[in-house]
């Protein structure tokens, strides 16, 4: 399988970017990330691209392919329309390092303060109800949270495009997870964060976040649940009974 | 409790140090160690050396953990896997498993593992396995069939019994990021997208590196008192830049991620380590692996189709749903298999450190399961039984000595801290410094700290 890739290029600190074209020969199951790594190996070793896990789990390889946010490691070249160049650009609404690599600092500046632990209880209750027995010495089964911190949702979000201060879908989805499963955490600070002007109320329900999320987080739905909590908590506080 | 808008909620895992004061930033006159390779080994070494008061720079040609580290299977080994074949590794894993849970709290799915006996042959292996675990300090306990199926209803119903061990799942990138974040907090400079293209030499001494910053599109030099080659399967290529021969071949293995979480515990086959015998839950995926072959170029890891079939088939013998699950991703990661010439196989961090510091040992031929046949990709096509231990080469003890240059490779992600300790001991001895390792009790910053400014 051969394909032409049109890849966005820019050096660190450069404002302007341009496209470079590369014709690559690929095996049938190849992903966009395979293609980019082949471009690095065979055509241009200077191409800057982020990757780590190769299986949609680390969240580093987010790019825009033909204008849509995807994980490069999770997108087969064969799925893309044949016969026209495949355009690859860095994620939007984030600082650029160079070429296809973005700096996740702004993403984490919003995400980290929510304080969602990496590991959740895997709905253990439901499993115990279903007859699952815990191994001796294991207090509860845990599993990593779904969100892989890839930033695709922030890139796709139309509100983030116009309002740089918007806390963004991933952080709000994380806040919703903390509210749903507090694991001993104090909820008031999280609800306060969510109640800020640049938080839940900024969302315009465009649903772009949920459409691009590669990890079934469904930030749009999490956000609307959170909004109800924030509203309820605001009312309780008004009545002097809230957190 | 109310909080000012914009206030930061406390991070769940604050940096705490169990028994010693915060390290001060290294003095400007402190020796400078440059580490080539931003994998788990490079990250853990940077952390160890900054705690010992050294100045550290890490250069990584791509994103941090873009080599083997980010793509490994994700098993925090209990040691059980090596209990019958490689006692030294089993003991190391058992110790490091406990240490990592302590210094990286919140980074593991701590659901334990089951070694499952399916055939009579598997069942007959139980005694040897339990003995091996016992002798390697790996807690292991027999679980009868019915109880095992209540813990993991997705197991092959034809199973006979299982053995429970403290395996866990780790996030292959986020554990090393905690080492990088903490090292940087203590003054280490960490430079992704920065590739070493030459070593700067003064006679037979390495004095630093010449790098290409791919993001800025420029080349420059960095001076160092010691340069450490921690380039994983690329160590041979980097050593060649100094005219040093580190005989290494890349031995990739295939991993397959299928949709659906088909178990909560790590499920392995109760037999001597083989292909496709580990089933690991991870988020909403199940990751199965692995295999091994020999590749000419660690950058060109094309996945053989028959390996994918084999890995799926073997792992479905443990958890049948895997055979029907949709495959989400297929990839390969490469181990460095290092030949014997000039290599010192690691027994325990302290022992190797002493041997190397005394100026011998690194030049000795290794012994053990990998010796003799270990260097030979021609004689050993699969490489499964070759030693996976860490090797640390002080090239000052090579037949043609090179000063200021150390190579470290091998080991496992589970033992990254111990590898770093052993290597840092060698480095301190070379620099004439007596500085004990302090990483055993040092709770690392959360991975999110890596992305803070
Ligand atoms: C298939 C497979 C499965 C595994 N599964 C597990 C597991 O489940 N559990 C476990 O504990 N261990 C596992 N391991 C082992 C583990 O992955 C490795 O031991 C560990 O990741 C090695 O880390 P490293 O830092 O030494 O090497 P690497 O991660 O490869 O780091 C070396 C780095 O050097 C960089 N580099 C190379 N050349 C240059 C240059 N010229 N300039 C700058 N940088 C350069 C590379 O880009 C790379 O990032 C597995 C290994 C394999 C192969
Ligand atoms: S919510 Fe989804 S798209 Fe957004 S960062 Fe998390 S995984 Fe990525
Ligand atoms: S490389 Fe990890 S998500 Fe794509």
C-alpha cells in the first residue's frame, strides 16, 4: 500500500508552518504512526513526533489527520480516503514544540489540579454483586482510569479555540469522576473548581470532545452530570447547607 | 470547606521523603553526568544521581519513553516468572516490586496475578514453581479451581488450579515519568528530541557529546565528566560512536491489545516462561504477549503475522474470550540481548558495583544461562532463555580502555531503580565519591508533575 502524507512542519519557536509531502510504502495494517516513523527513518530523521505505548494507552501521539483529532497509533492508513494526500497536523489549542509535537503543559495545568487519582475502583461493587470474589490480600480490584490524557478533546473543543481560559473537557470529565467516586477526597474544592466562570458554564454542548475521545471517557456527558452537581451544590450553599 | 476559585487542590501524592532532608540543588562545581537515552533506565539513573548531588543531563532522541520503555507489556513482576529459570532476576523483581509500590504509590493496578495450570504437565510443574518462588522470596499461594474461577470468571474452565502471586499492572510510561519529574525537580536537565550524533573525545577519554536538537534544527556540544550510554537496544550504535564494541542484538517481542477488559488480575500460564503466556488487563483493554525473534535494526520492528496468531492463540488458552475479542493494536518492543565479550552480568546491584569499582569484573566474561551462546544471534533464534539481567560496562576496563564512558542495558522495567543504583555506584566510584544510594525510600512526584512548568 502506498500513500502520500502531507505533514505540517515548523521548528521550535517558529510561528509559521508549512507542509512537506512524503510518499511512503506501507504494509496493509499500518497505522498513521507507523507511516510517520517510516518517514523519520527513510525520508527525514528531523521530523518531530511524540509516541510511546503504540496501543492507545499513553496518550502522547495525538495529531489531526485530515482535520480530525486522532491517536496516530490507533488510526489505520487503510481507513483514510485513498487517492488524496493524508494531511497530518499537530493538535490545536495547545503550545507547539515543533512539527507534530505539542507541549502538554497547558493541558495538565488544568487537569492536574482536579486531583483525580490514576487508579479507580473498577466498579468493584458491581463485580462483587456479580459473584466475583477478591483474592486474599487484595482489598479491592483497581484499574487505571479511562482518560489517557491525550488532549484530543481540548484540540477539538470549539470553546477552547476562542477562550484560552476554558478549563476544557478532560479536566471537567476528571472532576466528574472524582465526584462520582471520591475515594476519600474532599469534594468541595473540586466542585468549586468546576463552578468557576471558565468551567462548566462555558461549555456550549458542541459534543466535539466525545466525538474524538479515543478512550470512552464521554467528556460531554460527564460534563453535563457535573453541571447538575455544581448547580445543586450552589443551591445548597445558597441555602446554607452545601459543601 | 470552601476554596478560593483557582486554588489548586492538593495533589494526591505529594513529594515526601521518608528519612532524609531535601537534596539541595547540586553545586555548580559538582561533577556532570550526561545520560544518553530517556527510557526507564535513563530516568531512574537521573533521579538516583541527582539525589547523590551530581549534575545530570539526559538527552533523548525522541519523546521521553519512546524507545522500549513506553511499549513494554506493563507487568510489575512479582519475580514468579523467573523463579525457576533465573533466580537472581526473580529475587531482584521481588524486592523491587515492593519498593516501587512504596515509592510510586497510586501507579499500579494492584490486583495480584494468577499462574494457571491447565494441562497435567502444567500441574506437574507446581512443585518446582512453588519451590522457586519460595527461594526467591516471592509470596506464592495455591488457589483451588473453584476459588480461582470466582476471582476470575473469564479463565479457561478447563483449568485445574492456580497459584496467586503479587504481580501488578503498571502504566509503562507514567511510572518512568515520575522518575523524570523528580529528577528535574532536583536540577536534572532533560532534553527530549535531542539525538546524540557523536561523542567528543580527547584521546581515549570521552569528554561529552555532540547532539542534534531536532525541534530547533541545530547541533551543539555538551561537555560531561562521565557519559552514560543508556540507549536500550541502541547501546551498540551509541558505543560505536566512541569506537567501543558492545555486541548487542535487538530481540523484539510482539504484544497485542484487544478490546475489553477480560480479567482484573495478571493471568499467566503455570509453566517455564514461553511465548504468549501473559494476559494483562489495562484500562478497558487486555494486552497479551509476547514472543521473540532477532531483528537487524531496532528501528525497524515489523511484526511477523504468525507471531500475532500464536500470541492470541496461546493467551486464549488462558482466557478464552481473547480469541473472539477485536484486536485494537499490534506492536513490538525490542530487548537488547548483549553478548558476553567484556560484559559483566549483574548478580545484585551491590555486588556488581563493588566489582566494577574495584576495577575488575567489568572485563570478565559472564557466567550463567546466557554465557557462551548468549552473543550468538545465529545460534539462538528466539532468545527467550538468554539472560535478561542488567549489564553495566565500565569501558575503562575494556581491553582497549576508554575513560569517562559507561554503558548500561538489559534488566526489566520492574528493576529500573536497582539498575540505576548499580550504575550510579559505578559512576560514583569512578569519580572517587562516596555517596550512598537514597532512592529506596524516596516517594516520587506524580507523573503529572512531569508536565508542569
Ligand atoms: C516485548 C517486551 C515486553 C516487556 N515487558 C516487560 C514487562 O511487562 N515488565 C517489565 O518490567 N519489563 C518488561 N520489558 C523490559 C523493559 O521494557 C525494558 O527492560 C526497559 O524498558 C528498558 O528500558 P531502557 O531505558 O533501558 O531502554 P529504552 O526504553 O529503549 O531507552 C533507550 C532510549 O535511548 C534512546 N536513544 C537511542 N539512541 C539514542 C541517541 N543516539 N541519542 C539519544 N537517545 C537515543 C531511545 O530513543 C530510547 O528511548 C519488556 C521488554 C520487551 C522487549
Ligand atoms: S477525555 Fe478522552 S480525549 Fe480528552 S484527554 Fe481524556 S482520553 Fe483524551
Ligand atoms: S503511542 Fe501511546 S497513545 Fe499512541
